C-alpha cells in the first residue's frame, strides 16, 4: 500500500517553493506573534495559509469543510516572523455535532491569536454567516485585518464593497491562489501588529531542535485523544467519528525542559479502500509526516492489534528508517490483562523480527493510565537510533562474528568480509568492504544485523548494513 505512487504526490505551482523540511525549525526565536486565518467554509483560508507559509502544507479542495483542526506553521508576514494558524470554517452549529466541535477549535484559535485575518469570498459577497462570525470577532476586541479573497476578476468588485458593512475597516483585496495582493496584506498586518506584546506562553527557547514524534495508526485508534492527554488540553479535535483528522497537525510541547513536536496524523487504511480524493491527500500528508519524524509511535487498538494494516504501517516506518515505538491503547477496556499482555508480546516478537526488542507500551489515551511510560520509551529509542559506534570496536566485532559463523562460499571460493565502518546515524548505517559482496545471501545479512543489534545493545531500531566490493585493478 505504501509509499504512494508518483501520481499521488502533491503538485506544486511554479510560484510555490518546493517542499522543504517543515519540521526543521531550529532558528532561535524568542517571540512570534500568532495570526489566525478565520472565516466561513470554502472562502480560501487554507489557500491563503499555504501562500503565506510558502508551502502546500494544508490540504486544499473545493469541498467545504476540508480543514477541521487548527494548524500552525512559521512564516514571515507583516515584515516579521509570525506563527500563522489555519482554522476550520466557522459554522453556526451548537451541541456535540462535528461542526460544533470544529467551531470550538476555531474560537480557541481566535482567543490565542494576536491578530485575526478575517477572510470572506468577494465573488460570493458577504453572507449571513459572515455577518454572524464578524460580530463574534468584533466582540473579542482582537486587532483584525479584513481580507476579501478571490479578487482575481471584476466579478469580485460588488463583494469588496459589501465588505465595508462588516465593521472591520477597509477590505484588503487578494487572490491567494494567484498571489495577488500579498504586498498590501503585508502592510496591513504590519500595522495591526504594532503594539502587540508577547504573552508568557509565546516566549519559547528554540535554540535546541525539537524531538519530532509522529503518532500514526488506523482510523479511530485514538491518536488525537492520546496527544490531548499528553499535553493536558483539548488541542486536537476528537470524536467518535472515524477519520476526524485530515491534516497532519503539529503540536509543540515541553517535556521536562525538552522541546517536543507531536505530529497528529490521519488514519491509514488499506490502499484498496482509499478512493476518496481527500483521503488520498490525507494519506500523502501522513506519509510525509512519517518521513520527517525522528520517532514514530504506532498506536493500535489493544483489542484488534497487529492486524495486516498495522503491520504495513510498521513495515513502512522500518523501511523509512524511523525509530518506532508501539503503543497498545484502550488498555482499560481489556478484561484479562495478563493473557492479553502475553499474547501481544508474542505477536510483536513473531511479526516484527526486523525490529527485535521494539518497545511495546500499554496505555489508555482516554484515562491517561500508562501514558507516563510512553515518553521515556521514546527517549531511549531515540538515543539508540542516534548511536555511533567506534570503528575499532566495529572491526573487532566483525572479526569475532565472522570467526564464529563465516559467510557461505561462492562457488567454492571463500567470501571475505574485510572491514566495517559506520557511515551515518538515524538510523545506524554500516558499510562492510567484502570480496564478492553480491554473493552474500540475505540470510547472512540478517545474521549480521541481529548480532550487531544484540552485541551493541541496539534493540528495536532499524539497522542498515551494506556490503561493498573493492575495485578489481585487473578488471
């Protein structure tokens, strides 16, 4: 099922920079104002968010209500570094409906923002829902910039005029999809940011790179609930519906003085079942989060753990070289815990031999029981994933390992493993110089990996060993 084919990858416009590592945010920033992009559904908030950030991070589609969680990213707007927040479309809904919970997330983003970008569709004009939301924004007293989006044609002229009736000042005419009006938006935001002072929780020491942790699994496994429990607040949208999360959402956290970035991801289903365009884009976003994470937490429902889809996700993480921790959630719903514990430990040993010794944590994301064991396991496996072994120790290990069990001969001629060196970490990668390297069978390579893992105490992490032949001077 994974990774996706080339035609599943997101395309980029020429005026968008190509995707870079959005998670490598190591510059020292003491304070960045928070700017929330808000408005009713399908007015182009995510398109404007992507334009400001300069990358296609947020999923964009013509379907209303694509964005559900609030998504944050670093950007430059108003001629300074800011944190830009994409939000769900505001809907006039109450109660426990999904739309009402999405509205709650948007309201929280407005409360946390220093400046609000209120976006409306100039082609459609001001609607009743725009007026209801504008009244809410005015009551907050937040500095607000009114953005009339989709102003790429004359059809937007009447709608721009209607914007004055929202009581938010002069509309800034932009066309986010076509990069129109961004200079004017910069000027308006710079004016709105004057006098903004940082809140205590906005001053962050970013001199140390964060630990990037992706939480992955099947739909409705409880990924968002687990992150909310870990950080102690309802930061992410949750609910009984499967597939609530669509975008990969980054959440900053501080664990005993260490910066952590959690990446909540959409659930991964079998490829044959992924037919919907939005789900395909969500799957691509999730796989990108896995590739750029340092540690991946594979969350499984304890009652149905280690099914085929879980194994495919684990195999994807191993092939990408990510450090992996398996977390069995909903442990509070298991009756016979000792029997289940023995069964799951047997499965992880039998089904994931390439990750022998991988951490297996039992917890309940809803009640919080057992979650305190998760981050120590993440820290241990990240240290092993970053391990570097001295070359003399490696060559002494190779000599003893080969003497105990030499590689099989190639058509009667012995295969010599001459020396070994570590070429990189994350994951640990080694190169062995050998005669007739192409003749060494996969079974012997697995023997080398397992022996190295055991002798140097590197449980549960992907280890890569490449055999290289020296150049033949007579060839």
